[in-house]
């Protein structure tokens, strides 16, 4: 019993120290004063409906994902009028659709581009990740990377963002799809 009480006291002590150190760190933080910052927005294109992600290719083009399932191509700050072909079918209802886009850290040598999207599975939907390469504006060499299971009859909380760490591991965020009691940390 004495060991259990000692263990609980130790855990509480460590956690209160951690809370204190975090609080101290936040209190000593320096924040930029933006009150005097003057920003003049410039509209480059007003035809976007529900843009979600964007990425710049080494050749200067920018790709923007639209929730509806399109990837628009921009060059020199202007919409080229072109869209990528071969985009997978998306479940574009509620909060679902085409979401994030990210280049692999070694894109210049391997050509991989990753997207997250709400994948239709019959009348249901799931969050999915694929990777592909480009041949001009055509998506080629598609590979399935991840699909959240099970597909659900819900049109919200899909997620989703993509990030690569310094070791080139990919991480994605995935929503709980309305199943809050089953959420795992």
C-alpha cells in the first residue's frame, strides 16, 4: 500500500511540475505585435468555392484542391484554366470532399504527391490517402496509402491534413466521423 501511495504522490508531483513549467514557458513567450502591421490583400483569383489545400511544384506551378474534387493549376499567380485529370472520385457532401495536398520531401527525385479525400464507399464514406505522380496535368501511377475503416454513414469530421517530419515519415489527421465515444488518442 505504501508503494502505491508513493507512486501516486510521485506522479502528482511530476505532473504539477510539468504544468508549472509549461505555464512558466508560456508566460515568458514573446509574441509579435501586429497592431501596427499593415497588410493589403490582393485578390489573385476569385473563382474558388471551397479550397482546402495548396502546394507549389518546383516548376513554379501551384496546385489548389477544391472540396468538390478538382485540383486547379495556377502559374505566375494566375489560374491557368487547367485542372488535373484523373482525380479520384470524392464524397463531396457535408464536410467531405477533396482535402489536403502535399509533396513528398524528395519530390524532385521521386515525383510523389499525396492527397487526402473523403472516399465514397457505396452510400457510405471514409477518409483516404493516395499518392500519385504527374505527367503534364494527368494524374498517373496512383497508389492507395490509407483508408479509415469502417466507412460510415456520416458526412462530417473527415479530417484531414498531411505533414512529413524531418525523417520523411508521413502523418495525417483524421476526424472521428461523429463517433466521439470511440475516439482514441
